[in-house]
C-alpha cells in the first residue's frame, strides 16, 4: 500500500527506515535480498533522497549492506559471523543483565511473568521471537549502560532472520535434538532466568542467560546449512 510521505525529509527518511526495518526483521526481505531504491521510492510515494538516507540509517544498524556499483542488499551472514555474533552476546548481555537486575521493580517482575505466560502459549514463530525479545529487554530495562544496549540490539537485529529460520526448523522438529527451541526447554530456561532475577542472584542469572544464548548459538552454527526455508542460507565464508 502506498504511504503518504509528504513530510520533512528527516522525518520521511526515518519513516522509510522504519518500514524497511520492519520488512527485514519480519523476514519479508530475507538476507541477501536486493533493495531497489527506485521501486521503493515509487511504492512509498517519495523521492530517492529519503530512501538513500534510510539505507544509511539501516547500514549503521547493520541491517543493510551498501556496495559501490552494487547497490543495497539486506545484510547476510556467514556461519562464522553468526558464531561471533553469539559470542558477543554471551559476553555483553550478562554485563547488561548485572547492571539492570538490582534495580528491577516488582512491576518489572510482573511484566516478565506476563510475557513468560504468553510465550508458553504461543506456537507462532514471529510472536515467539517478539516475546523473546520483550522478555530479555525487560530484564535489561534498568541498565545504565546505553552503549552495551546498542551493541546488543544491533546483534539481535542482524541475526534475527537466521534465528527465525532456525526456530522454524526446531519447532517443526526438523533439527535433531532441538525440539526445545520452540517448546519446553526454551520455557524452562526463561523460568530459570526469572527465578534467579526474582531472588536478585545476579551470578546465577548470568549463568542461566549464557546457557540460554549458547544453546541457540550451537544450533545455529551446527544446522546453519539447513537455514534456507523462507530465508536465504548462510553466505559463503
């Protein structure tokens, strides 16, 4: 549907960036997909200037890769890229968690319980991904280190398409031993993390978080060659 973007250029650029980011994170634009600036400008009833600015915004977020004489594409990762991304998560997210946990309120814990209950009931992959992000961001919401949060958000964004593809395999039992990614193991890990947070046991919470991240990293790396149903496979090394 064509959208009216007859607004100031900076606002228009951000709006185009938001639309593109939504398409990338939802999987509508898979890794490696070419983004045709002229077609996008026509679709959104805007000039190419806001589109170019939007692509720069998304390049800074790691969602888009710009190449001279090759245009813009949705960022694609190699298996090594994925592994490094999750190693970053294993190191940085526990720091963010430790910074936040002492300051979480009873209301925050209630929000966590509500998200856990919704996650336990869903069988929709996109909803599960959204709820997973919401759960973890609630655990981090009282942090005082925005730089760490920005790094984590970037890694989450750039790996989301691959995580979605892996979850499709796991929830469909196509990945040997990975059934829990879409079921009980995932829920139990969130419960362990919640229990440690509720008791303000920071080191235990950090250990539960690392275990949770590492299990997904192992599955993504081990079964990366299968991530081609609905998303682009891993790029060549």
